[in-house]
C-alpha cells in the first residue's frame, strides 16, 4: 500500500477531509472528500486528463480527472479524479460481463474522435510492453509453462478493426449503482481496436472468474480478440516473473489454458 497523499496535496485539490484507503487495484488509491487520489502525473496522465476534460458521456458516468487550484493536473506526484458512487458487480453472474462490455462500448463511442497521442510510445510498464508483445511489436521469450499456448494463440490471430483510444482494463473498473449509468474509472489508455479491449474482459472472465464458455457467443466478442487478449495477459505474467514478482506461474498458466480451451484453442 502506498502512503496517503499529504495535506499539501489535499489542499492543492481543494480537499480538507482526511484520506482513507480504497480497496482493490494496486492498493494505491485514497479517497478524501469527493475525490480519489493516486500517485501519478506522467505525460500519459496529462494527455488523458485533457482528453477527458468535458467529455460528453452518453450511457456511462466517468471518473474524470480534476485540476488543482493552480490549474495543473497533478501535485507533488499525485493526481485526482472524481469519486463515483457504485460498486463492482457480482462476477458470478453471467450478465455482469455483458453489462461491463456495454459500458465499455459506450465509453469507446465517446472517445472515438480522439487522435493518437505520442506519449503512449514512451510507456515501458509491464502492461504496455505486454500489449506490444500481443500485437507483434515486441518479442519476448515465454517461459516453458506459457510457450506452447503462446504458439497456439498466435495461429488464430486476425486483424480486429480500426484502432482508437480504448480503455484496456475494463475488468474491475466499471462500477454499478441502482438507477445510475455504469461508472468508468481508472482509464488505462491504449491505441487499439475496441474489440481488443472487449477481448480482455472476456479473457479475464474466463481466466479468473470461472465464466462459462458460452460467454464468448453471448458477448459477440470474436475469438481472435480473446486470443490476443490472452497473449497480452500471458505476456504480463511472463514479465512479472522475470522482474521477480511473486507470481504463481503454474497456476496462471493453468488458468490461461482453461480460457483457451473455452474458445476452442
């Protein structure tokens, strides 16, 4: 868990309340008043904050970035977004994943006009590198537990449509509240076809939430999109292991194999 934002940060964003930790994610989020704080402020955040400022929302709510009293999008290494009412949906209900996908589609329609930002090219975190692996823009050597499935997934890849700004981590970042549109939080931007972002949702549901194989047909997400998403998640696992993170690679490999079997691979 990261340290809470200091008083100087809270005041810069116009908040007087004391922060409390938010569960989930990487344990780096804190809520104070009506804002959620996280460490950050890199060029990707700066671009995203401007891009989402005053975005027209139709069919969803957005945890939009907030400026400081000084007009900046970050302060002393922290950023802030609006707190949204809601909670993560029940992952055991098949309808949950369809609702998450619909929220993602509404968001992607709203950001389809945005141009590709150059700042995405400088990302070197696990997820950015793993995404490039999934699209053949970077090569890594998969561990033996993952290599065989990686080769099988490569065989079914196909183009997925026109790229645009997408939220590449919709799973766990859509909140629901009765009577309100779904809330989109923690936007993780990539320049990829929307089908790819949807494939990540289906892959995650199959891997981690025991979603039924019928989800693939029900969702309308093409098998090549789910296959590329599995490559993305597998590459992330591979990179995490190489960095020394405490990852049970055999368990994760088993989960990836299960998901691949569900889509006929």
